[in-house]
C-alpha cells in the first residue's frame, strides 16, 4: 500500500502492501454489522479520565518518535527513483540513470534491471554494494508488496524496491540523514478528552471500494468496510475507514479538516482505530498524526478521499512539522 505505516519491520512491510479487495475483507464488513438497535445509536463522548488520557497519549507519542528516529524510520529517507523497463544504472555520477550524490555511493555502483515486473540488481565489481554483510554480484530483489523487501547497503545507505499503483521504484535510506540527526520533535494541540469519542460504526454491505490518490497522483484501490460516525458541535460527522489487510486489528483513517494547511499539514492527517465491536469503535483524535510526506520529499502518502474532508476544526493531535519539506530555518 502507500506510505501509511506507523511502525517498522514486519508491520511496515505488511502495511506497505497495495490496497486490495478480498473475500476476507468483504466477510469482515458483514461480521461487524451491528444489531438494529445499535444502528440508531449516536457516536458519543464517553466518560474519560483526563489524567489517564494524557498519560496514554504521552506514551503513544514517545513510541511514535522512537519509530520515526529508528534506522527504519521515515526521517532516514533520502531518495526515491522510479524504474524504467530495462537497465537503470545508479551511482553518484551524473552519467547514471539514477543519480544520488552521496559520499557512501560509488560513481557507478551497478544497475537495477527491470523486466516483466521483476527487478534484478547487477552490481559493479568493487562498487561497494552488499546484502546481509556480503558483497553482491547479482541478486533478484523482493519488493515491499511481497513481504519484507530485499535490503541492499552501501556505507550508510540502504536500498530496497517499493511498488505503488503498479510502479516499481528504488527507495533509499541514509542512516546518517541530517533530518534524522536534527529531528526537532513535534508540536501538538493540548490533549483533550473533548476529542475522544465512542463512535458508531456503520458497516458497508458489501464493503465499498474507494479510489485513493496518493501525493504523486497515482491511484490505488482501497477496501472500506464501513464508516465511523461521531457527534461534535451539535451535528454528526462521518469518516470512511480502510482495512489495509484482512488480518489487521485496526482500521486506517485519512482525513483533512479546517486546520489543514493552517495549523496542521495541508494534505491532511492519519489516524488508526481498533476494530469495531458491537457496532462501536473508540475514536481518539489526540492520536491524529502527520503522514510521512510531512517529514520528507520521498514518501508516497495517500490523500484523504473527498468525503473525509471535514468542515470542522479538529484541534487535537499533531500540528505541522516545522522541519518538514518547504520549512527551512
């Protein structure tokens, strides 16, 4: 899928898979259908202990920053190159098809060869490319949509193949990325129980298929098993959810609101919620966070669908990141 994941390792690989409809996803929507009496219930604000909520959010924020600043965090991204059919040479020299001016890279390190939607690395002898600590000659590469991607290394750089909307590309991390070393942390709206809801879940039977456009203009299909509904400022609001993988225990929400482009990132924010039970789901906007594209120029974040653009100021969660793309000081 596009870049939405909060974690790394197996979780990140699973969340990197493309949106896809499946019989399991359709069965999920039916299984979550509430009883008739529950259908009439309103998304309400439960009684939440303020101190417990603040402690919970502080723990959540600390874990998010730990992931972001890790070796596999979004702050390490330093390049993204889409492959053309055939040979794609890469290296530091401007004569290559894929050019990355980084001291960890040889003038020409080798080539990524794309054929029949498969990618093979052909390394140049002495080019410094390794896999699992060993020098590489040639190697078939697994993309992130197939599970854990094959990771190549050259000095502080890490390379792997991603697939987005049928396009294959080389994503590059730099473990010494200045964005990682100089991470400023986030600013936030105050934690408030006013933005915690016992939302009503309205299942779609069968599950809806959503067309999701990412920040690069690529389209992907998403499975929406239903919407969550909550009451704020005297009216009911709804947000379509996405089931990224049939085995997931969370639903993904992309949303924009009246703070977007002002206090918060212009393209919207992300939020995960637990799977609904009995037609209800906890919805905590204090956990609304910046997509990876707010942190760097090399992510492929999905954009909120039109129906998830709220005419409401959601004054909760992360604010705009001061060190992100277009912010220099």
